[in-house]
C-alpha cells in the first residue's frame, strides 16, 4: 500500500512531504 501511495504522491507537487506525513500518521 505504501508503494501505491508513494506513486500517487510522486506526481504531486510537494508529494514527498505529504507522503511522509501519511506514513507517520498511518504508522
């Protein structure tokens, strides 16, 4: 699932930061 989220955010501006926040929130 993390990979899917990473791919989704990879095409978004500042996605890396959002991805990190999601990972922390999701655990």
